[in-house]
């Protein structure tokens, strides 16, 4: 028993010794830990004092402000990480053994924080721009949650309070960080820690006060139309900051309203952008808070947000990645809200992505289309894009402002695809009815462009056609859509040569089914025609569509207001428009006499004779001839001189077909106006020179037209020998000789004018014209030389002199004869004035008919060599071939028979 008791006492003593040793060890560790804490605090104090000195030294230097701030920010970041890495005040105080130790540690701790805070206050007092340090502090807090967030928020709110008081003394200042800082504080206002929430709401209040001072002038002039939330939500300038900040605690709606009202557009954009970025945060709570505040802000103040295109592009890129459901829904909601206030910017950006659109973009289109209030604005924007031509290169200046992914403009193709998505959406049904004509014509234009550029490939559908089909179905025109598909209309647009026929087919099918949108479509086409479409292809489509609608809903002739349009289109810069208009006017020939302003209509067609496009000229010639065939004689006679004069310039047109038509139509007009020949005397003589010269044309149709018209002119010219124009008797020189002889007898006073007209052809590039004009001017000079003045003869000699050096040897020989004729005329002027007067009187009283001077027969015996020309100086009869003598003999016999009669 004694031994057991002894063992028990020994064990008890050992236990007491161990407990005493443990207490001593614990006391020793605590002392060492307190010593380490004191050392750590002292080091932190020493560093923060050193950092403050360096920062203030930089503040007083002459270093570049931006470089200065960057250096200061680096020091502050280092100081921040040391200051807010130390334990909390409670933990520090627990290290003290006695009250004195605790007090010393607390004082050291507070001094560290105060010095850091003083450093910030000094920086901000010098320049409010350096409030940006607070934004960086919040960022550092978010990066590492181990920092003392509550203590950091206290310092941030105090600095903001100081800055708000300081801002009142500035007329203006720059604080670009307020938007981003407001975004971060708005999230902290809903923090789980109530102390952080309280400090964040206080800081937000003072930040808004600063923003109010910065934006005071703008707020005074703010339009009431943007005040959707009401002015009662604005925070007043109050000195009592105890109550008002509480209104911002966990009140997202009030935060969004006050931020939106207070921040300038640029700062509000930063606010929105920061929240948008936070949607991608890994923390679900933070992303949800950012989503809610972002939605509320845009709901009230989306109109103030700038850089909309950049935001839309950011959303597109984020959605293409592995985005969470909450982020996807929030970002699509942002698209909807931005579309409500800035539809043009949003739509333009969404049209600037590769075609065809991917699922992400289609999802964004649906989001934009869900806002019914802006459906008309969205469609207007799309219509604006549809005016563009796919495949055109971007302007360099535009490239700098846009996020274009392609060098060529494919936005119209994207717009067509977008319509396929948007038009069936319920909010757009009313807008579709409102914009049916505009959408219809815009898609017609895109279909035309697509065929021209061959945009329809196996991997790229014809979206404009798909959009047209959707438009017809959404407008209650399902039967029209089905009919167009049965007629295989789509293939018409896929072929460049037939796309205009496709436009005609659409217009005709709509008319056949009596589409109810006809009145507004006709009104829009008329308005478009009066105002003038933007491009040439617009004009073509407008003319085709309008013509077809008028053909189906009106009887000829059209109402005057539409006839005016066609009359103006006759001389359109686009030859296709001109021909379409002329074609329609030609179809009005049966009712031409029912048209009121028919003279004006015909005059506009005559102006088309001057077109540079030969097909337009030909169409104009055909149209005039068709109308004249039905025109009443009274109106015809009033216009005949003007029309005949318009034919004359075309007789020398470079195109043989036009020459032939103009000459033949000139003859037709003379035949029609045979009872009014006295009105056309001057015009006939105006066209006589080309009628004679083009008898030598290389194109058979022109020669036949000249012979046809000269036969009609024979009566007017008192020319009884028109049989010389027949092929079996034809000889150019004899025709010229006989016409000149008749002119001398009946129209001698026109000789000088005819010479002037003929001299103009000596400069022609066509050899046959130079040959024939040399012969004609020679005969005219021989006949009318006595009517010429010395100055006139000198000018004419100069013109003939140039032909003496012609590259064609035949023309040179002919020119020598003509030159000698002018020399003889000039020598005759060297006699006395009395003798000249007697000679002129004798020629007026007694006129002797000329004999052949050139012995020229191009069609029968000339081979292009000088031997084809024979001079007749010594032989009065001349050396003529058998054919020439036979024709001349017949001419003389015919003359004698006429004289005997």
C-alpha cells in the first residue's frame, strides 16, 4: 500500500512539473511572437514613412505628370500590400501582455494606417486626377481577399469625402476614374459584410457628389426627356452624410438611377464597361450583382452610353466563348437595352461580321428584335444598309471607325440574312406592314446586285431572295410567293443576263394577284422617282417596277404626273433607264393624240438623239418614227421642222446603222409632210450635203437610204433626173453634176452655204467622205464662184490645200482639180470691179450647165490608182469609159426630150 502511494505522489509531482514547463514555454512563444509582431509593425511603419517621403518628393518634382503618377502608383501598391497584409487590430492587441503593450501596439498600428491615408490625402489635395489610386486599391482588394477590406474601404471613403469637399472649390477638374470606381463601389454596396457595405455606400455617395461638381454645367442644361426615373432620385448636395448613404446600401435600383443621372456619358460608359467585364467573373455572386446593376442602369440611361459598337463587339466575342448561362442572358439583355436607345449603332455593328451569320450572331439578332418599340428604327437602319452594294471596297476613313472583319462590304448580304430572322418575329409584324414598299424595293436592288456580282454560290445562299420570300409570307402574300417559286423566279436573279427579267416577273406576279399594298407601293415608287434614286441600278429597278404596275392598273395613256417621269427618264444618265422609258413611250403610239403635252414629250425624245450611247439613239429614232405614224397632222406640222433638223446631225453619225435610220427617217418625214414642203425648204437644203456625200458610204444600208431620201427630195429640188440613182445608171459624179446644175437654176442663193457645209467633210477620217466632198465642193465652186468673196475663197483654198497632201492618192488627184477650180475663181476676182459686175449679171441672166470635171466613177472603173482620173483640158468631150459615155448620152437625150416638151 505504501509503495503504491509513493508511486502516485511521484506521478503527481511529474505532472505538475510538466504543466509548469508548458506554461513557461507558452509564455516564451507568446513573447517571441509579440516581439516579431512589434518588429513587423515597426518595419511596416518605417517603410510607410519612407514611401510617403518618396511620394511627396516626387509630387514636388518637375517630372512629367504621367511618368510621375506611374512611379507614385508603384510605390503606393507596394506600400498597400505591406500595410493591409498585417493582422487586424484585435489580433494585434491580443499580443500584448499588459495594457501598456496593447496600447503601444494599437498606436503603432493606427499610425501606419494614418500615414498611408495621409499620403493619399496629400496626393488628392494636389490633383483630383490622382483619385485613380482609389480605383487601383479596389482592384488590388479584388485580386487578394486576404487584405483588410473593411479597413481599406474606410480609407477609400475618407479620401472620397475629402475629395468631394475639395471639388467644391474647383471651377473644373479632371477625374476620369470615377466611372470604373463607381462600378466597383456599386458591387461592394451589396457585400456580405455589413461594415464593407456601409463604407462602400458612404464612398459611393461622396463619389456622386464629386461627379455632380464635375458635371454641374451639363446637369443644369439636361433635357427633361431623358429624365425617365424622375428627379426625386437625385442625391442633393447635403452636408449630412449620415442618412443619404444608407439609401445606397443594397439598393441597386437607386444606385443605378443616381449613377446614370450623375455621371457624364464618358464616365457612365466606363461604369457600364466595367460591369460588363465583371459578368465574366468566376464568382457567381459578383456576376449576378453586376448583371442586375447593369440591367437597371441601361434600362434608364442607355442613351448616355457611348462606344456602343465596341460593347457589342465585346459581347459577341464573349458569347462565342464558353460563357455561363447567367453571363449569356445578361449580355443578351444588354443588347436588347442598347438597341432600345441606340438601334442604329447596334445594328450597324451586328451587320459587320462574316456572312453567313453564326449561331451567336443570330442569337444577338433575336435579342435586338425582341424590343418592339424600336422595330421601325431597326428596319430603317437595315434599309439604309441595303442601299449599299455588296463587294465594294471600304473607304479608308470608314475603316478607322469600324470593326470591319473584311476588306469588302458584305453588310448588305448580312442585312438580308438578318431580315430572315427579324421579319417573322411578332414585334415586327406592324413595322413590316409600314415598310413593305421600302423593303420590297431594297430587296429587289440586292437581288440585282447579287446577280451582277455572282454572290450566289453553293456555300452562300441568296439571302436577298430568302428575305423576299419571308417578306411576302409575313405580308399575307403567300400565293405570290408560291407563284414566284413555280415560275422559277429565283434562277432569273442568279443569272446576270436575266436579273432585270426577274424584277419584271416579281412586279407582274404581284399585279396579277392584286396585292393590297399596291397604293402605298405606287406612292413610294413615285416619291422615289421624283426625289431621284441614289444609284443607276436603283433607277432601272424603279422604272421596271413602276412600268409594270402602271400597265396592270391603268389604261394608256398614263396620268400626266407619271408621263412626266417617263419624259424625264428619256435623257437619264443611265442608258438602260433611257431605253426602258423610250420603249414604254413607243407603246403609247395608239393613244399619242390623247396626251396633252405631246410636243414636250417629242422634244425630250429628240434630245435623246444627242446621247453618247448608240443603243439609246437607235431606240429614240424608232420611238419618234412610231409616234409620228399616229400623230395628227396639225401637231405634226408644228413639229416637223424641229424633228427634221434633229435628223441632220445624225446623218454623219459614226455608227452606220444610225446614219442609215436618220437618213431614211428624214425621207419618211418629207413624204409625210408633202403638203407642207414650203415649211421644209431650208431643212432639206441643210441635209442635202450629207445626203449626197454618203452616197459613197461603204455600208450598203446607208447608200440605199440616201438614194431613197434623195428620190423624195427630187420634187423639192426640181430635179427631173432622179433615175440616175438607180443601180444600172448610177454614177456619183453625174449625180453631183445634175444636182448642182439644178441647184444653180432653182436655189442659186444657197450655193455658198452648201460650199461651207461641204468643206467641213474634208477633215473627215473616212476616206470616202473626203473623196466625195472634194468632188462636190469643186462643182459648187464652179457654179457659185461668182457669189464668193476674196476672203471666203482664201479660206476655202486653205481647206483644199490640206487635202492635196492626203494619204489616199485618188483624193490627192481629185484635190488638184478642185484646187485649180478655186484658183480660177480667185483669178476671176483680179479683174476690175466693173468687169466682175458684168460677169455676175451675165451669169444670173444666162446660166450654162456644167459638163463633167473629174471623170470619176468609183463604183465602176476606179481601182484606187491615179489612172482612174483623167483630166479634160485639151479634149472638150473628155476621155470617158464606155459606161460613162452611155450614161452621159442617155442624160443628153433625156434633156433634149424635156426641152422639146
